[in-house]
């Protein structure tokens, strides 16, 4: 066998799996046609969002669906053609918005989130990347009375799941973030959150350390995997043989034939960002604006406005309307902004129950799935990597991972 483990996909999830496994002494090959962290892991809002245990699947989605989808000013956009071509995913997603189910999902997300730092910090230390992380928490603001009043329910759900929530007055919120010009009806600070000054740089540092430790990198697209001769063969511009393979190709994981991922209901929630060079000082920590549906995050390269959700196909071109929405509402949030230096579309890998898929592929003995981290891949990549390293070593993870099993029911 050439390697103990072949990891397919070098986003934050795949690189975390590869580095954890290498730190445990396994021989690992990491396969990706792109540079590490160049996919969705490049352009996210950069928040280590340990407070984000409430899934998008929420009863309010059912109540607010018509307004959200048809309102031009909505952070959520739906491509109806795509929805009609994927009715099962849509129906499963909506079925998971029922109150009881949404609470169950929140509990499963909270379980992973409580271990997020324990999964990420050893990788950051190993990679010498402490300078890329900032510990100033996250500030969430509400700009309308109706949404502010309705927030008690979600804040109490978070508290009940162990999230530290600090209610701050609108005046205190303005003191914390004087750059905000939007009306503030309510604000909370999540002190346990951190942010990353450059999400791709973090992945690259971890990748460099992986290579320093003797990890092997192959720049190729994996087309297919096959379990045979007591191992797995990955077909990627030639054959790569390993004891086990990990599918960590984010929203594209279904495209790898023979992996078992092609049979799972993996969808995507597309999201966008705009970068404003020289404007990082507008905020001092990630600020999430609930009604706007995006974050303002101070990064090394400037201010990043990132977020919104667009349910549309992976291969559809970027929607200029979504970018214009963020630009317009960004000015409502922060006042005048210059023209953005760059813009970006990314693909959150999302299962209809908003839970990641971590575990052995159904019907396989040697193929491990690690994708579907939706809005939380940067936060949960590290703990996913640790669990995958456990599975690759053949030992039981010290967390119950049944809720994330690839073979679970999705509605
Ligand atoms: C706007 C936006 C804001 C976000 N904000 C946050 C946030 O603040 N905090 C947070 O925790 N998360 C956030 N996320 C989510 C997070 O970015 C994702 O969950 C995460 O990046 C997914 O990582 P990944 O490694 O699974 O996928 P990716 O980063 O997409 O990596 C997948 C890799 O697989 C490779 N690949 C694909 N097909 C193949 C193949 N056939 N063979 C080999 N390689 C292949 C790709 O080239 C890519 O490098 C945000 C997402 C968006 C869109």
C-alpha cells in the first residue's frame, strides 16, 4: 500500500484531516487540483463561530418563506428552476424546519461546537498560526424592533445549549463598534468566538506543516475511488493506493464516483463576499447583522462583507443581484464604502438537515466521509479532522458521532 490514508480535497476540512492524521503518525496523501484552501474555505466570513448551534432549519423559515423568497431585499434567494429540479432536497430541508427536529439538530451541532476549539487549537499550534487568530468575540445586531423582540427564543435556545451570550445595550454596542451606522435595536456579544485574519492563509499554514511532517501532496482531480485488494484505489491522474480514503471535497463530494457520496442528498447554499481594501478598521471584530444576513469581518486584506444564502445550482454563474444586495446593505450598515476590490461566490456544502456527514460511507469498509459542514466548516474542520484521524486509526472517537453518520435518515 502506498499510504495509510488518502484525503481527497484540500479545503479546511481536508487539510485538517490530513494534518491530524499525519500528527498521529499515519502516512498521508492529500489530493486536490487546486491550491489548498482555494475553494469555499478561501472566502468565508472568517469566524470561529462556536455560538452558531442553531441551524438554518428553523420554524421561522416555514413562516417567513414567502416573504424571504419573494422580497427583493432578502438575505435568502431561491432559484425556482433549481428547486423544482431538486424537490426532494427542498422538501427534506423544509421537513427539518419543524420545531422538534430543529431542536434535535441544534443539540447535535452544539455537541460538535463544544469540541471545536479542542479540534482546531492543536492544528493552529502545530502550524504556528496563532498570529492569524483574534479573540474578540462576535457581535450580533438587530436593526428592527420586530426581529429584536423575536430574538429571545433563539438566544434562550443557545443559552440552554451552553453558549455564553452577553446582552449589550445599543449604546454599548456602538461603543464597541463605533463604525456601525445602522439603527441598533438589540445587540449581543458572543465572547467565546474568534476570527481568522485570512482563512486561506490558515489552511496554507496547516498544509505547509503537513508537508514539513512528510505528508504528500498530489495536484490532481480524483474521479473515482474503488475498494479493492484490502485497500482503496483513488483514480486521479493515475492510481493512488491507500489503506483508507477520506472524501473531503466540500460541495463537490458527490462528483467522486464509487465513494458513496454520489448517493447522498448533498446540496449547496451559495454565499458571496465583497472585499474593501484599507477598510478593515470599520469594525474590530466580526459583526453579524441579522436582518442583512451577512457579517462584516476585519481581515488582513481589508474589510470583508460575507454571507447571504442562495439556493441555486453549483455550476450556475454568480448572481450580480446578490453582490449588489451586499454592497447596498453594507452601506446601510457602515456608511459610505469605496468600490470593492474583489468579489467572490462560494459553495457551502449543505445536507438537508444542516448536519455534517462524518463517518464510514454506507456499504464501505474503507471510505470515510467528511463533508457537508454548511455555514461552519472553518469552525468545525479541526474537530472533524480529529474524528477522521481516530477512524483512520481504527479507534473509536471520544465523541458519539452517530448523528453525523452518512447512512442516517435526512428528514
Ligand atoms: C459566504 C460564506 C461565509 C462563511 N462564513 C463562515 C464562517 O464565518 N465560519 C465558518 O466556520 N464557516 C463559514 N462558512 C462555511 C465554510 O466556508 C465552509 O463550510 C467550508 O469552507 C467548507 O470547507 P470544505 O473543506 O468542506 O470545502 P472547500 O473549502 O470547498 O474545499 C473542497 C476542496 O475539494 C476540492 N475538490 C473538489 N472536487 C475534487 C475532486 N474531485 N478531487 C480532488 N479535490 C476536489 C476543491 O478543489 C476544494 O479545494 C462560510 C461560507 C460562505 C460561502
